[in-house]
């Protein structure tokens, strides 16, 4: 059995060609088995005995545009004012697609009706004697063009193929019904290609719509103190267009752009301010630059840093059902790629469990931050809550600052991983957390930044959700059509 595991989980030109090869190989294998079961062999016949083989007649560069297709080596046909053939034919390039002493053919063509052919191609037209279908010949030669055609090309600087070479190609002798089975299978592949092309087109439209939303929602002429370079943001969106899973990086960029006053672009000056306890941050201690009218302070100056703990798991009286106990969360309860709204974890504590855990009851609105395994997941407590020792959370002095704080911590998570320490696993200590630099603008600017971050993140989340749906649909199309055209050999695992 031919195995196709992994071949078509992502449809590319190479995987499509491989799929066609598998289709032809499997079907010819079935024909061969049928012959052998009847004590016969699968025979082959020269192409020259079943088809006429002519050189193209139309000079490509000097031809005049017109109503008839002009087949060239390019994927898309041009037009001309006359036709050379009125038939169903296979068109084979006579020159290498790459040149420079390298034999290569990108594609063959199938044409029907009235058309012209460039002088650097051969036109293969089946006769009516042996009952061969031009579409079958096209599929067979396309599937094995490297072995049957490219291998016959010769030359040093200009690598070419002759009509005599083409005439010697051997074609399997199979019935019209057997040819029809292969042609129908190939049509299914064509349907697959077209369906995925439509999905890819929708994805392009989706990204275009997202860019328009970003321009509309983030570009304004108001007196706002907070602005973002939308064009720079969109240029980064283009970089991620092939992998929406990287949109989390774009979310971080959004926060950094807003909190740096776009200084990521223009390398503006930096205010390395003295905090209330008179300590000074060096540039090496800062994650990015901030506008001149902001200041850097220690994180501990805007709130209280608290840790967590875990009671003995050997004592069942320390734990209670989620609904009736004190909410208790671990890093495993947090989500990455967003600011989580956290009301509870997978387990709750009793009052006795809390008092014997080292955990602290953190008030509603506090900022939860995972300080190990992993570092950098952030949440907002929707109610009073406790955590295990994998957190260094912040109880803000001004609870209305919580979302600004949360977005900042999320944006510097990669930087925090770089400055963390530990042997078994990296961790941010309570001391290091307290001494983290924190950018402090006035409250009005904080609120405007939070509003712009949330608008932008919503657009990016919508993009990811829609793109995920398209990928899911695309994979379903690939799975359905592939199983339909090759049910016995389809073993690919697609989402």
C-alpha cells in the first residue's frame, strides 16, 4: 500500500504533484494486479503509435493578441489571432524551464478546442486507433515527467528535448474505463486545488479587512495624548500573514508601541527617572524607552507584591469543592496570549487550607502574574482569590490601574524570562519583582492606552478566530476530497 502520511496536510505545488503521482501509481498498481490475476502482464506502447507529435507553430514573441488561447511554458495562457490545432492535446515544453545546463520542466499543459502552441513546445494529440484520452496521457506524463521526460533532455548551456525523444516515451496499455477512473480521480484533485485556492483568497480578504479595521479604529484626529504608528503595525501584520499563531507577538508589539510613545521607531530620548526611594535605573535595566513626560518607578511603589503557597495535598480537609471553597489558582489555570479574567482554578481551599498554605487572600481586581513554569501569564482577579507559589501577584494601590499594569507585565514577559534565574526552572523572585521598573504616565494616558490596546487586541483576536475557521474548513476539504479520490491509500492526519 502506498502511504501518504503528511503529504497533503498542507497543500502546496509540490504536495499536489505528489498527490497526483500517488493517484496514478495506485491506479496503475490496481490495473497491474487485475492483469496478473488473469495471467497477463501490464503492457506498454510507444507514444508515437497512439498519438501524433508535432512542434508548436506560433512564435511567442511576435504573435498578435486575439481570440484564441496561445499555450506557452507559462502557467497562464496568452492569446493570439489564429489557431494551429483543433483537438484535445497534451503540450510538452521542449526547453528546460531553468536553463544553465540544468534539465527541468515545471509543468505540462492540457488543451482542447481551437488553440495555438508556441514553437518551444510539442503538441501530442491522440489518434482514434488505440482509444487513448488526451487527459489520461496528460495525467500520466505529468505524474512521471521527471522519469519519462526530463531524463531525456540533453545539452550543456541550452537543455532541450526533441520530438524523437517524446515519440519513444512508453505509455501503459489500459482500457478506456481504466483511463476514465484515473481522469475522475484527477478531477477530484483539481476540485481540491480550487477549493483551497478559494479559502486562500478569503484569507487574503480577511487580512485586508483587518488592516482596514486597524486604520479606522486606531487612526484619529482627536486631541488624544496617545497615538500609535498604524502603518508600522500593519507592516508587521503582513509578516505574520502566513502564521496567525504569531499574532501574540503582534499583541506585545502593540503594547510596547503605545507605552514607548512609538520610540521603537524613532529612538527618542529616554527619561531615566529617580524613584521615590532615590534609586536610579540604568538603561540596561529597562525593557524599552518611554516618553519624556513619563517616569520609571519600582513596581513595588504602585502596589504590594504577594506570593502564594500550597497546603499539604495529603490532608483532604485543606481542599473543598470549587463552588464552596476559597478560589485557588495555579499557573496551569492561566491562559497564554491574553489577559485572563480569573474567578477560580481547578481546586479550592478551605479556610484551614488557606491558613496552612502560605497563600494570601488577594482582593478582587488584583493582577495575577505567573513567576515560574511559565513566567509571564497574566490575569485579573474577578473576586477575592488565592494562588500557589507559582505567582508573584500585585495588589495595586489604585485598583483602576490594574489593566494598565497587566498589559505592561504581559508585554515584558520575554524580557522577564531573560533576566530570571534558576537551575531546575527559571523564576522571578519576590525581590526582583518588587524592583522591576514600571513606566508611569498620568492616569488619563494610562486609560487611553488601555482603550487602544483592547481595541487592537479585539481586532487581532477576531482575525485569529476567523483564520482558524478557514484553516479548519481547508483541512476538512483536503480530507474529504483526498479520501474520495484515493480511499485506499489516504492515511494523512489533518486537523
